């Protein structure tokens, strides 16, 4: 009864001459008795025949399938026997990847999980280029006709719906059910992805003053979106706060538990953007900024998303210069993911292969013979620039190896500087110190594998005891799951959306000053990072 | 705000950087301020683009079009200027005829009215034969599959939807608008017609214990029924009480005002069935029975529905035997409608052309020469039976004339006997006398033209002062109009449906006894009709 859809036992007496209530009225009355909380209960038109026939065939007793909608409940199906599972899909609609789980709402168990590339990438890697594609013809028109659908928008919607359908079918196959057995879908994504998924004009999202068409979507049926899940499955789209603060972050807030916490906590979600929330059960302040690409594997030449073959951790012994790395799946290294990159750059700093500006040092000027030998073994030239070869099995140019270039390093430094600038601007804005935070949840592809120690070394995260940090994985997906499992979470979302204060960093002068200070390892002011060793700048 | 759909003025401020609420959230917030009653307000998915674009084009100020649904309100459109009219259609979905009006919900004015034959007649003249057609294939299956649609049911639904669409277009043309400008539809019909209109299986309606699939339909959008009215126009189907007590009668109760009356009143609605309700604001008891066909022009050979060419009134001077009749439209008589038939039979009784059993008397045995001459002039032989020629311009067999046959008379007597039996059974059941009724509303095609005096003479209606009777016309249509104009009426309908007690006459022994006693003119017990002269039986 507290899940987005649920089954409820119904025992009605069969009709007789002196009790000739209509079939569906009989069902509704029996259900109202079972549920006994006075919430409105309807049987939507497309379900009337199905429900009435199944109710009669079951002898007027069995299990009604009920959807919990905002404004009331809907009876959408009827079973003679309690179904073995009651499947619902939670979906993280990411800009680059879709990640989904299938839950059994009766047991709360996870039946399946899988992911898929967001095939919209074919129309643009990032949000801005997707909006551009979605508004190709629409840009000619100041006020498009009410029924105008930009072909580009249609294309993007069809693409994402096809991908979601594929993912639904993959999950269903894993769980041994059919896609139409999926009885609810909860979707968590950024504001633009939500618009594209619903085929709604994203034109104003990226134009000052950055206005989405909607933040709160109404409940939609699966069939209205041409989804292969059950046609009357409710599709819940996590509400967003603004153009650059999407439902994925509301999910993150849910998953982190900030909004239930008495003490002040912080959530850092690094996806395509870095999004940060600070607060407790009484207040929430959020901001977002471009800090992510280098951390998500989107910038470094050898960067890749965390997946098989990605180097996910690197360690270099500062005494012996012995280097170790581990790839996901333990296979041959094909690239390096965000957490591996942070490990690597932190190790390069601690072993003084790079300086505090993040530049490769000259091995010839290095007095320590062991360090110099290590540097010479790994620093190679490519296109006239110094690079660091993590693996060294390839040819002398590093072809075939996992190689970190200076441009990658520069991007990495910019990203970590942006991240730290965002965090300090925000903490300053609320008049607090980092040390007052009870917990920092780190979410996203970034948060799943990152070691806070290395991130602190780089000056990306504040220098706090490691126990303060908690990795919560794909919080966008976790939030979407929560909504399916607990009905009251939808109200909680509304509460979060309406209580949150959004800090616009793009227009914040202070942010730019802080950003400049953070472009060194760990910082121009090393006293902010007492746990990180500092070295002479040479 | 109290009509089924309404416009409301919205003044929102355009978005700026520090106020970057999404367009639709902005609209919802401004609307919530205007409406100020806390009822849930959503913008349904299919309307989001239209509403958002119109809101932006209008500069974030204008008029929102809002539908008042049971569980909340829906914003379905937006206008820069207040629309000239806000059209809604009320429809009486009769078994033989559709009758509809177009209302302007802003002024309450009637913009247009029209009617059309129910083209389902091609599949069966009465409800039973329609159910038979709608269940041709389905009857093979005890438990049809959830998605099984009987081709016959599909055919009947398509036919009625086509007719409703035609009527909507006729009304729209009269009012100088397009059908898609019709923003709401309220439908009042008997239980079977409601099932056929919605394409819902009527199989059990006519099978003991006579169970409809539904009594209360959910709100349905025009597009879900393939209607040509606005796709998001709410379609409200008047709830019914049971298989033989439909929404048309709930409409009748609304139109008659019984359920608001302190004193006890009665409603008599003669359509294809005779339906009677008695009660006041505290209680309502209803019953229905087959009494109608002869009165609706469905039985008499020359019977026809009230329309151009129908003889609607007949008078015969009991002294001079001068006969007068009037046709609707004052044209040549083509047949006789219910009210004309009642006039005629009452006149034939008062002039002693027929006896108390309703049989034609023998002109040769009539001692009064004037009466005998009149009888000889009008009584003709056809197929060996005596008939009464109302018009006498045709040949000697009455070909081309309007002629009343003995079988017509017999059917008429059965109908009037059934009607009186229904009324007396009901009044007896509630322990009252007819004289205690404050008002008797007479509705239906029958009620529109009938003269209570003549109906009393026949012993069809109780012998009460004529001032007690009130003709309320097509009460099914009037009720449908009320629902459009006043939102609270829907709750009133629910109250009526749940408070009504239904008396099943088909299983009532007492009814059969009363029916036998009523098969004379005016009755076997003439003391029940003191105002009606009695004659020796010869």
C-alpha cells in the first residue's frame, strides 16, 4: 500500500438479484473497505474491461493491482492469485548512460540491473548540443504553434524511448518476465533529459534566464510515451528545481538522507556537472557547476567511463617508485577512469613527477637518482609534449599504452579547482566551516570508486577525516528506487524542491576568485590542507 | 469556477535570472493564487506543450482554461484574451434518438440545439436486440479475454460515436464554432446506452441477476472515445443505479428537483421504459417497467415520434361529434404520436366509440343516431378487424390515412395499465396516497406534449388536480446541462445514486395484480377516478 503500485486482497460477494451492484462498483466498494483510508479510488477508462473481466473470472475475489497517484488511486488490473512478483523499473536517465534496476515492489528485492549508453549521443555528446539538435527548426520561430514538434526533438525523444524500451526488455529478460509486466517506472535525470524524454521543448533551458518548460511533470501512463512497459504503468519523473538542477539531484538528496538529517551534511554529485547540496532537515542550499568532464573520463585522451579495462586505481611508492595499478575486471588496461585518474595525479604529485601547478617536471633536473630513473622510464614525448605512460608495453611513442598528456593534466587541475571552488563558495555562503559537516556523501560515477584520501591530496575535496566521506554510488538511481518503494517519498520530493535554495555560480564573482586559488596542488594556501605534504616549487 | 470547465484570469510576472521558475510551474503557482482553494491542480501531459507555448506567447498573462474533475483540476489550454464563448455539449443518449444542446458555460446561454436518430437502430430497435448484437461472438465465451472486443460491440460503439460526432458538428456549425471548440461533454443515457457508447461489454445487463459492468464511469477525455470535440475535453457520463435504472433517470431526478424538495414529489419518465421516482430530499424510491412503447409511437401502426406531420392532439365534441386534430408543423398528417394517441383514445372513450375494455363498439348497435353516424363514418374494416380512421381522405380501406387498429388500442391499454400499476405499486410500497404528492413531474417525449387531463381519463395517471402535474420535457438532457453548469451537481448525482432504493417490479407479484385491475378505462374500480365519467358496458 505504500509502494507506487501494490496489490490488495479483495473479497466481494458475487451479485444476486437483491444485490445487483455493477461489477466495477462492487470491486470499488470492496477495495474501499480493504484500504479504509478514504483516498479517492477510480478505475481508469482503458482498464475497465480488463479489470471487470478478471474480477468476474476470479469469482469476485482476488488481488486488485492499484496505482498510487498524487490525486488518488487507480485500479489497473486484477488477479485471481497474488502475483509472484510486482515489477517496477527505476531509471537513471543520464546524459551519457542509462542505468536501471528492476524491483519487486512486494519484497523490495532488486530483480535485475543493467545499463546502456544513451544513444542520443549520436546527436550530440553534451546537453547543449542536444538542445541545439532538438530545436533546429524551432529556432526559426519565436512562438512555435501549439502543436509544432521540432523533428529534432522528435528524433531525440524517439531515440531515448527506444533505448529505455531496450533496457526495460533487458531487465525483464533477466528477471524472467515480459516488459509489459513492468507496472511502474520512475525516472531520474537532469532537466534537459527529462524534457527530451517527454518530447517537451527545451529551447529556453539554455537561454538566459534559463527557464525549463516544466519542473514537475504530471503522472504519465507508459502508453503515452510509447513505452513497452505496461500501458497503464504510471511513469513518475523526478521533479527538478531549475534548468541546471535536475531530478537526478533531487534523487541524490533522497539517497543521501540530507533532508532528514538533524546535523548539517553535504552531497557532492559529479556526473557531467558537479552538483553540490548542503543542509539538513530544515534548509537546503544547492549549486552546480562545470567540474565534471575530466573526472568522468570525458576529457583525458585515455579517459574512459568506469568499466571493464579501465584503470580504476593507481599507487606509486614514494620511496621505491614501484607502481601498481588495477583495472576493472582485472583485464588488460584500455584506459583510465575518473577514480584512477585522481589516484594517478595524486601519486604523481606525491612522488614529485608533477609540480604544484600540475606540470610534468624535467627528469634531467631531478637530483634523486631513483626518482629520475622512474621519471625517465615513464615520461615520454608525444607531439613535442611530455606525457606520462602508465603502462609501458607499447612502442616508444606510447602508442597502445595508457598515457596521460599534459592537456589531460591541465583539464584535471581545472576540474578539481572548479570542484573545490564550488565547495568553498557554497560553505562560505552559508557561513560555515567544512569541519562543521557531519557527513559528505559523494555520489555519481565519480563517487562510486573515488578514494577521498587521493582527492584530498589533489585539493579537490576539503581536508577532513576520511570517516566524514561516504560513497553512495549512483544516487540518481537510488532515489528513483526509493520513490517506487515508498509512496511518501513523492511528497518528500515536493518538499525538497520547494525548500531548496539554488545558488547560481555562473553569476558569482566570488567563485571565480576561489577557482584561481584552487588551481594548484593542493592549493595556493597549503594551510587549508594540513594533511597534504608540500614541496618546494621546482 | 463552478462550471465543468472555466476560464480564469492569470497574471504572472515574466521570468528573470533571480526568478527562474519553469513556465508551467509559474502558471500553476499564479493559478493557485487566483483559485485560492487548495484543490489539486495539474497540467496533463498532452496539454503541456500547448499550454506552455500559449502562456509564453501571451506574455505570461491571460486566461487559463481549467477542467473541473472529481479529483482535482486540470489546466488544458491558455488564451491571451478571454474567449467569446466557452462551449460545452449536453447530450441525451436515447435508445431511439440523440438530443443535444450546446451551452456557453460563461453566460449559461444555450447556443444551439439539435437531434438525430440513434443510428444504432440499424442493429436493433430496442436495448435487448442491441445487447444481442453487441455480444454476438462474446456469447461463445464464458470468460472473454481481457482485451477481447466483440466486433458487434465495436460496431455499435463506432455507430454511436459517429452519430455523436455528427451532432457535435451540427451544433458547432449552428453556433459558428468548430467541434474542437467544444470543451466538455456531459452524457445522459440509460445503462445499456452508456455501455455501448463506451464500448464496454453489456452482456450481463440482460441476464439474471442483471449486472452492469459499471454504474459510475471515470472521467474520460474526448480523444479516448474518438470524439471530434476537443481531445482533452472531459466527457462525463451520468452515473446509473442499475441495469434498468440509468443515468437518464438520475438526470430526470436532477431536472425535477425531487431530491431538493422538502415535500414528497414524483417523477414519471416515459421513454422506451416507464421510470418512476418518488421521494424528497431525504429519501428516493424508484422503479421502472415496460410501459412505454405504445406511448412513444413505437407500437401503433401509424404511430410515430413527435415530429413534423405527427398528429399531436385530437378532440371530438361529445355532443356534435365534430373532430379536430392538429399536426406538428401544421402539415398533412403522416401518423400519430404518443400525446395524440392518448388524446384520441380518451376522446374515443368519452364519445363511447370504444368501451371500457378499449374495444371498438358496433355502430349498428348504437341507438344514438349522431353517434352511430360518426362511428360509421370513421370505423372501417381492415383485414377483418374494425379500425378507426382519424383522417378520411384516402380510399375505403383507409390506405393513406392515419388509422388506429384494434391491436394498437390493445397495446395502448396494456401500456396505460402498466403505467398505472407501476404508480400504484410504488405509492403503496411507500405507504402513501397519491393525494399526498406535492408535484408530479412528467418527463420524456411523452411528457413534453401529453395533456394530463386525457391521461387521467384513460386511467393512466392518478386522478389529481391538473395543477399537480408539471411537464419538464427532456429531463435527461436538462440534467446533462445542469452537470455542465454547476460543478456541485456531480456530487449531488453521487448522493442521489447512493440514496436511491430501487424497487424491482419484474419480480413483484403485487404489480401483476394491479396491472390486471388497470386494464379497463379508467379502471375496474371507477371510484379511483371520480373525475372520469363512466358508462354502461355495452
